[in-house]
């Protein structure tokens, strides 16, 4: 089963701009299809992550979550728009966003309108998971409760095989594991990062 810490940092997953511009800097996005994505845990073992869209808490998106430039959130200049609405329909997550009229965002708006920038990524916290073993296949980590925190316009979609920990956002969020063979005390992200560094240095 995948090795899961007690808390997880913000996760990211690819989406797409789904329609031509709606006018006034507004666009409709598909931020999740709920499809399985192959990931690698802290011990280098593969698993398939499935986001249960019925378990997505859309409160933040529907309360005006930011649209960011490539998940950068360390200053207000990275905010290039706002989420106006979000919903789940026919097994997909949709959102309508409105881009800023600031002069420095004009190039991004023009490239989206021209079809040059097409990729979207959702940043989300994982709140609860169920793990499922499969014979002869990597296990499934089914994310049953999760919270989309922001949407980003990105040049290249997130690598689905990236490690589950990312250093671009210092925040971590408690993770509830409702099933699966895990130790009574799950390690922290820092402990798992130290384990990885020890493994890497041992191979050098």
C-alpha cells in the first residue's frame, strides 16, 4: 500500500480550458475529470490516485478562489484572476474564471484567446483517503474528501508521476486514512523527506 504521512502538502493536477472566451476576460475551465493518475509514494512505489468528485468541497472555489500564474502564491502579483463559479457535472469539475484587467496580465489573456496557453492545473488539499489493494497492479488511493484551493494557468501540466510531496507550497493539511494497511503512527512529511535523502545519499 502507498506510504502516506499524517499530513500532506498542496497537490496539483492538470485540467484544460474547455471553451472559447465567454467575454470580459471570462473563460470556462475543466479542472478535473476524476480519472486515475499514476503517482509515486515516498518509498518509490507506484499507486493510482483517483479523485472522487462527489467528495470535492467546492466552498473555496465558489467563494472567489484565486486564479494563479503556475501555482505561485507568494505575492499578490501572482494572482491573475478569480474563480466566479465552480460545479461538478457529468463526472467533470468545471469552473468559470475571470482574468484581471491589469496591464501585466494582458499577455496571458492574449495567449489564452489565441489558443497558445491551454493548460490548467488545480491545487488541492487531500482530507481523507481510502486505499485499495489490487492483485498484480499498483494499489488505488481513492481520495474521498478533498478541497480545491486554487486554479492555475500553466505552461506544462503537472507531471502525474511526480512524488506526492512538493516544496513549492509550505502548507500541509491533515490527512485521514479510513482504510488500508498503515502503521499506527504515520510519519510526517519531513521524516519521509529525510528517508528519501538518506536513500539517495546511500546510492551515491
